[in-house]
């Protein structure tokens, strides 16, 4: 059990009252630092400058008076009133087709064919940040880290798992001060390892879960247990969500990212300062992501790295990235789900064929060292979402860890969560579209140019 700098924390994570009473009988059973979830929400390149309809706020001409307020676990949340002629998206700064689509705008094209507006969820002043974590917006589709959607489906409301994208071998590493005589995990016996603790009880403490899971895995792989070290809590308010400046509308998650050096802002890595100041002896960091930025300072070194192990079961570091929608959208408006998946398949295929270009886009929003490092990180990644057996098994590993350690209250069946029919229908329609396009290529028209 982790101990704070002065006191030992006891008890499980506080259970959050469900937002939506849609829990079924089959269920049994905390920013990552100041500003950090901005990063979780900020993704994309320069779509706001060049993606056209993709960067235009939905219903921009309408009066901003559609706010729906609801108290959740003692905290007031707001979302925009439901209109099925609008679909909103949110994502995290990670490797996904959605993050690339912020440059390309191809998913907006798919919705345009249906006469539906597609926009970033924070483009509306009525909507706060919490739909990214508790999915309390029916017409929202999320593509992002694994742990918050697991929490939502277990303890908040029913959703559908539509697709997964996994970056192999980024399970996490343990960083120490480069000046210390620490070279192996065994050197940490009796030493302090830091772990963050969000005081925001409304959202999922996904970074703590990632740290907790990674630290225990590294101890296990070296014949050690939590009893061999001192796990030290670092609580933080995690309350930037209520900052008036952060509640201003953002037409694209790139809105703030273009105005700051996100890769080198220590607000995103609070335990780094604690490590360098000697408050702890080691901290968790994500393999490659963050790790290479930290190592480049010359002040930190990794003494263990889960990405170096061949065992894929060790690589569940808030990934695979997962696409989820509400059960209401899936059941009442399946065409809207299919449209999103068509966009993801198109962008994923383009990204697979143009990895360098995709890396240039993703480098603007992720935490690899630079564009070349980003390219190395995605070189062998299939950017087209899937629901493969292996990816599904990794979701199960993440869910089981969260259940065992009290990060979720209710259990559920991962296989039943999956909804492969939307991905299949999207692929079918894209094939049909391609065949039709090929047919039209054979028909002479009056369009074109001289020469």
C-alpha cells in the first residue's frame, strides 16, 4: 500500500455514483497532475488551420444556451443538449487514427454525407471536460486511453467497444537519478518509489493505475514484491477542469497545444521534480513516451523497462487505445457509429501507407522525443482499428487489474462489451464505395482540364 510523504494511505478508491442508471444485472462486483489531462484531450496537428469542416464548431450559428446541468457525486457537470444531427469526438494525445484525422478531416466528410455535423466536444461552451472521463454525452465518441472507458462501462453507464489500436512494447519503465548508484531493481530494496494520487473523485485516476500496474509488474519480473520497497503517494488537486481559462471553447484539441511546448512542460510530469529533488528514489514513466524526453536531460536513467520483455501481457499501459460510444447511439443511430468507423479505417489505411507523414502529425501532440522518435514508435503499429483476440485479451488484463485493486467496483464480460458489427459494416461500405468509384472512373465526363 502506498504511503504519503507523511502518512500511509488506506482504503480503496472512492466509488462514484453512476451518472446514468443503465447498469445491467450482469455486473458484479482519480489531472494525472495539474494540467495533465489537457494533454489527454489535446491531440492533433494543424487541423484548426486547414481541415475545413473538421475544425468548425458544430452549430456555431446557434445561440449558446443549450447547456444541460447535472449533479454527479456532488459536483455539477454540464453538457450540450442532445441533437442527433451532431456528433462530437474526444481523444487522448496518443497513437490513433483519430489523432491523425485532426489534420485530414476525413471523418467529418463521412458525417457530411449524412447531413450530420462533426466536431470536437469542447468546441461548445455548454460542454465541460468530464464527458471525456464519464461519457455523460449520448452523441459523443471517444478514442483514447483504456482505463477511463473501463471505469465508465463498469460503474457509470453502458457503452460499446468499437475498435482498438495497440502500440506494442510501451509497458513502462522505472526512472532513477542518473547520479545515483542504482542500476538494478534489486538496488531499490528499501527505497522510495513515487506514485501520484488524484484528489478529483469524479474522474478515473488513469495515470495512477498505469503507474501502479507498471511498478508491480517490474517488481514481479525481478522476484520482488511491494513489501521490498516503499510506495509513496503524491496527492494533487487535479482540479484544472474548473479553471475558467480551460473552459473556453476549443474548436480543435490543437487549440492550446500550438501555443505551448508540451513536451517540456513539467506540469505534465510532476513526479520528475520529486525525483530530482530527492523526495523519492524512483518513478514510473511510460516506455519511449516520456522516457526518451527524460533521458535526454542527462539527469535520469531507466533501470528497468517492460518494453524489453517479449511477453505482450506486460504491455497494458493504459493501452490498447479504445474507441467507445454510448449504448444509446449504437442502438438508436447505428449509422452514426458506422460513419465514425469508416473515417477511422480510411485514416488508418492512409497512416499505414504514409508513416512518415503520420508521424509528423502525431509528433505535434504526443510525448515522443521528436518526429523521428515518433516515427520509430509507430513504424510497426497497425493504425487501422481492430478487435483482434490479442487486443481483446489485453483489455481484459487491464480490467482485471482495476477490479482487483479497487479502481472499479463492478465486473463485466469484455467479449460482450465488444461490438464488431460496426467495424464490419464500415469496412463493407468502404469496399462498396471503392467499387462504385472504380466504375465511375471508366465513364467519360465533361470535367477535367486541357492537356
